[in-house]
C-alpha cells in the first residue's frame, strides 16, 4: 500500500516529504543512497532505510565538512547536558548542498557573544531564529569546557549577559 503524505505536505522528486510551503533548494545523494536536501527552512534527509529526518536550520548546532573523507556531520542543538544527536553522510559530490547548509545555518544566528566567567573560560549567549523570520527568537547558552552552569557566579553572569543582549537587539 503506498504511503500517503501527511496533510499539508508534498512528496518531491527526491522522495522527501516537505511542507507545502517548502521546496528543495539544493540536494545530494550520499554514498549509501540517502538523499540529503536543504530548503529555506530546514535540512531534510531520506535515509537509505527509508526513514526521514527534518532539522530546522536554527536547530543545527554545527555542520562540519571533512573534504578528505567526504563526510558531512550535522549535530543538533539540545539543552545543556543532553545527548546531542549527530547525523553523518558520506558524499562523492555535494553539488550546492554544502554552500546552502553554510548559508542557512549562518542566517539563523542573530547574535552571539562570548562572556568570560573565569579567565578565558565562560559561556556564549546565542540568539537564533528560523531564516524565514517566522518563528520567535530562541536564546541559548553554550558553556566552555569546565564551566559549571549551576554555579551561582556563572548563573549571574549568564543572566546579565542575556539581559544585555536582549536590550541590544531591542527585545525585552
């Protein structure tokens, strides 16, 4: 029995099911047969086993390309202390996909500032939003190795930095 796409979604020629308002801007086929594509709003994948993945650009913590091995590694943003989902694909040719990934992830970052807490160690205050601008701003902290987010001094520094950043962006 054929799979019926969810309401409001369209299956494209790459076998991906995308929301009606999204279209593939760049794509590549991985060595294992997976299809990885990018739209204005998200990274999509149809894995070789048929499973699908959608990661909104503002939820991409990092995307690393190893030119020597042809491996694209994408890690998702999660709450501090949670296991970070990581996805990897090996490509012979990425076409325009890498350029799109770089551009979309960069477009999702509105603000980023490192705040020292102890010497060079500290935290980053980061504001991210969907490149379409339709979602609210998401504020997150990233802690340097050895910085305890439960330390009262760290919490006070983080709160002050967040307030300053919101004021700077005009968001109170």
